[in-house]
C-alpha cells in the first residue's frame, strides 16, 4: 500500500520543516506540507496567549487548553479527510503529549497508510538553531528535544544533528512505497 501521510514528529527546531520542504522536492507526486505551526498561525491571536488556547512561557514551556484541543481535533480530522480524498500529506508535528498525541492522530488516520517518522536532534544543536531563528522562546527546543519522543512508536527515525534535511528526506522517501 502506498503511503498517504508522513507524520514527522520532533521538538522545536529539530529540522522537521526543512525535511518537509525537501520531501516535497524529492517525492515524485505532489505532497501538501501542513504543520502545527500552520494550525497555531490560523488561530485567533487571542488564543495564542490564553489558558484556554495555547500559551508559550518565557522558558519555552508550551501549555494547551480546551479551546486549542477542540480546534486541534478538527484540524486532525480535516487532514485525515484530505488524505482519504486522495491528497498526500506531510504533517510537521510536535507530540507535546507523547503517546497521547500520537494516539489522536492514529485514531483519525486509522484507515490511511501512514509513515511515522521521529525527527531527532541533539538538544544543544536544536537550541542553537532556535537562537538563530529568533522566533521561538529560548528553551523550547531543549525542553522538547527528548520529551516529544518518549514512548512514541515510529516506523523510521532520523537525526538532523549531523545529517542534512535533504539526506533525511531521501531516507524517508525511500520508505514511502
């Protein structure tokens, strides 16, 4: 069966977005790249600083509330519906809740062929990228580097600490069937 969805899970600044762009370039069919940043950017600004929405603490901790979870559930179901309708989708995700986060995706994508990919990066390297980006609270990359992978199951894992996004994308593309 051909892969319909590639889920890239990794901490902030681990290289998921770069891998997603490279996958779009190397995969023979057109793939949509959608990520948790897309969801957050689509939300009303008031929800990005609310205990019912999503909050980014100065130390990089991320807290989500019930309104965020409601919109996230609709987002996940919408991506699953697009995959069922024939779209190929690369999901750039951060499993803040570890296996509980993955389970939400697994339930929505139960009838879709998914390639689960862990995107790892040394916390120090990710923190350097975070600092260079300048668009994330300092500390987010370090706090998420290992936590988002704890007890999560993958078909494939890549590490961007010393491997370029294009090389990781080629490894992933070889597994899409």
